[in-house]
C-alpha cells in the first residue's frame, strides 16, 4: 500500500488549503483514515480521523475549521483546512488502515506553512 499526500503549501493566515491522500497498491478499501501533523520541535499529533461509517473525530485545535472526508471509490481522503493560523504550520501526514489487515500505512507528509 502506498499513500501519496499532496496539497500542502504556503498560505497566509486566514486562508485555506485542501490536502489529499491517495491510496494505491494492494488495497481493497479503507477502514479508517487519519491526518496527523508534526510541527518543528513537537511530537506528531492527531488532527482528524474518519471511519468506515463516515464518523469523524477532530482535535480540539481543528474543530470548526478543518473537515475530513473521503471518496471510497477513489481510495482517497481529504482534509479541508479553513481559517488557517500560523500555529497550523507543520508537516501533515495521512495514515490509512485498510479494510483488510491491522496495520496502518503512512504517507510521506506534505508541508503546510501559514504566514502571519
């Protein structure tokens, strides 16, 4: 299973970005998909996760600003980020738990930089 994350970039505070995570390879479907981020000097933290029933959970810092979604037909997940703040600056990683199997797979990360 390979994950390709994209959509990161430089944006001004208050702006928006949409991250994508496409899963390919030997994957029949996605059970759960999560977005994590790691800021310089900090530990990786969960941003949002979506389950097979489309239920979602968000970190407090993401609630009301970020929206996680998925396209099952494309084995792709998204993270819509609005009202971005400088403290959202981090490398964002997607992770996928396939429908079959118990191991999570991680993407390579995409850098989001929010300028003040």
